[in-house]
C-alpha cells in the first residue's frame, strides 16, 4: 500500500487523476421498505489514498443510506461535482477521498453546491485531508489534518454536547485509531473532543482537540468527524452512530431550517 507522501506525488504527476477508473453509477432502488421515509438524493464519492479503505466505507454506508430512503449516486471519480444539473438535485454529498488533487471544474461545482444548500458529510482524512492545496475547500470543511502523533493509538472521545441530535444519548467512549491533531475553524459547533497526552509529542500535552463538529458553508450544512482511519473503527457503536446521525443531519440541509451554529472558542470581550 502506498504511503501518504508517495500517493500525493503520484496524484500530482497524474495532473489530478488520482484514480485511473472513473465512473458514476446511479443506484437502483431495491424497493421501499416498510415505514421508510424518502430523504432525497445523496452523492457518495470515494477514492484517493487506499489506506483509508474508501471501498470498504462505501460498502458500509451506501446500503445504510439507501435503507434510510436516499436515492444514492455512487462515484469513484470527482466528475459528478462538475455536473451542475446533478448537483442542483443532490441533498447530501458524502466524500471519502484522502489527499489527491481536484480539477477546477469539479471543485467549483462542489463549493457552489454546498454554498447553495447541499449538505456535506465525511470523516477522517476522506474529508479533512483531501486536496491539500485547495484552501477554499478547507475553509468549507472547517478544518484540516496536520498530524497524528503516535499513529494508531488508544484514546478517549468525550461527548461535549449532550443536547445536539448527533450526540444526544451517547456517552464518552474509547477508540483505537489515529488521534487527529487538526487546524480548525474556532467557530465550529464542537460535539466531541479528545485530549492529547505527552507520550509522543510532549509540547501538545493537555491539548484538547475537536473530534466531531457541525457548521455551515453558505446555506449548506457541513458535518465532520476525525474518527474512522479504517472501516473497522466503526465497529465501535458510538463512532458509527455519530457518522450516521451526522449524515442524516447534513442531508436535511435543503429541507429544514438550520439554527445559528456559530460557537466561538475565542469570544469577544
């Protein structure tokens, strides 16, 4: 499996084509389950660095989205972002595409769709370590990965908002995955955090870092969690539930009013 640095070099050499295969498949509805509520259309885009197991995550979350009533379009290329007709009809974009590059047309299409009201959801490097050179994309997501001291380690996640529908009823929990150190928008509404110790990089000892947040970009809802280095992280029930609820919340972006989510860490005095 290629390392992250090698993958970035390869993607740049390909001029943005991180995957040689490109196709978008329209999901066929297998039938309406009893009591299922139609949720609109979702676009699930996967690819980039294979170490984050994009195909396994596709197989984990796409069937669940369909079971919740979404008409899902699945793509292993960024081309759908440049399809204005499709994007105007999409209620939710779920992306797992670590690193790589993105051409101007699909990037502008994605940014415009979310700003116009499409919801966006994702996790780990698939959302917050994609297209490292695209600062407006990072501005939309609300944060970007910069390090994971110690690699795969055991740590705890603390739920800090027990009223929000994404985290209501969930308690603190332990995970074994990469503990993401991130550069984040201090106005994000933070739902869960983790605290770094001194075992690996003592200069960040005691640093509390967001693990899950929600925000808006224009009229679009954005949900992110840093959990999920590999698909088996979602064997932890709380991690799986946070992503599922986050996708549903983001998917209501066009259908429900979004309250003010600005929650400054550094309020004015």
